[in-house]
């Protein structure tokens, strides 16, 4: 029996999560994904470095928030599991941490078992849902049965919102999610920007759109608008590799990352 039996994979349609897996050197991607990713890499060969920088930020920000006492995490736009996953990082600091993953890629669903392991004290769950329907995400049994929304939650929207253009209500979506979270919660985000390589990013947006994935890069003011009403923690909104780097992180420049990162707390 195949891992993918009974799952409608739509193998002929590239998916951003599987393209990202390809950039990271993973194996859960298919011909359509590799073809689209190849076009993207021809325009921006630094995409592999950008993916590594994003992954390193996920680890750093999760660790920082867990050390600060947050023990609930909602990760939307999870992507293909790549160890260490978010719950592994969080539960090393907070063994009782509860983590819910959400994604709209059926292949992520087929690999969800890799996301459901963890410490005996903690708990992990997976929800097949789309960020463009935030009410559905929040109402899902996986979220309601795992996370107590009356207590602080770290909401991760990493490398996700650049696939939700303004026309699809990106800011309203984020405000809906933010409004459901208790004081002391955190919003964690990375987002592609055109500010370091405008020509290449413009061409990448067109490549993703031609592959069937909506995309919109945003400037620093457009990125920080997602955090309105919340308090950015140091060092603020900065290029992804510059957010609290450690010696263990891959050497990636701001220009290679072509993205901003930030973490903010609800007062």
C-alpha cells in the first residue's frame, strides 16, 4: 500500500510547499513541482539559500518563544515535514508544548504522521485547512481539541502570506487570526520582499502565477502592517538572517534571503 493511496495529489499541478521542499533538497516533490522550481531557480539561484534562512528562523523564533514560556503553537502553511519540525524544537524547551499544524497540500496530509510524534507530555495535531478561510482553521477540531485559545498561542505564518495577495484579503485574514488569540500571544512571520532584487522577484511572482499560485511580494512597510496593534520584539522587522542569528545558522546574506522576518506580541 502506498503512502499516497486515497489522496488526490494533483501531481500535474505545481504546489508551493513541494517547490519549497525541492529548494531544501527534499524528495517529496514531483515533475511539475521540479519544473516550476527549475524556472524559479534559473531566475533566482539564491532561492535555496533563502529557504535555508527561512527554516533557520523558524527554529530560532520557536526556541525564543518557548524559552519565554509560550507552550502552544499554531503553524499555518506547515509544508512538507523536515526534521527538526517546529514541535521538536518547542518540546525540547517545553516538553508539555501543544502544536497544531495546518496546510492545504494533500501531500502534507499524507505525511502528517511525521508531525504527530512528540514528547509524552506534549501533544501535536494536524489540520487540513487553508489560511484564506481563517474561521475554518480556528473552528477545526484539531485546533479546538489541542489548543486553549484563552491562553497565549504562538501563531506562525512563515513564508505563507506572499501567496495571499491583497485581492484575497491578506490583511483581513491575519486580523481575524490575531483577534482570536489571547493577550501574550505571538505572531511569527517571514515574507518575501522586492526590496533587495526587484527584477528577479517580479519575474518569480510571474513564474508562480503561471504555475497556478497567486503571489505578491511586499515592502517593509507593507510587511509590518500585518503586526498593527501588536508589539514587535527585538530586533524588530529585519531581513530573515538578521533576526537573532546564531553561529549554527547557515551563512545567508540579506540579499540572498530576499525576505523579512519579525515576531510580535499581543499586549
